């Protein structure tokens, strides 16, 4: 896992938090919730590929191919 991935996830979190606050203050809680949900989905998609790489590495190490 690269440090770059951690910084990307942190950047997405900061952007989503700011957008959430702006939309909440503008009395648009539905859009704030959808923005937060979209951020979670984006980060989950990024993590799925990394978890897949982890499982592939474990299979190779233990010779389970």
C-alpha cells in the first residue's frame, strides 16, 4: 500500500467534509447526505482494488493458485 493512497483517501475525506458543511449550512441536508454517501462509495471502490491485490499476493505466497 502506498502513502499516495492514504493521501488520496484523506483528500477525498476533507473535500466531502467541507461540501457536507456547506450544504448543511445552505439548508440542503439531502444533498449533503448524498455527497457523503458518494464519498464513501468512491473510497470503498479504491479499497476494493487494494484488497484484491492483497488476496492475490497471499495466494501467491502460499501457492494457492
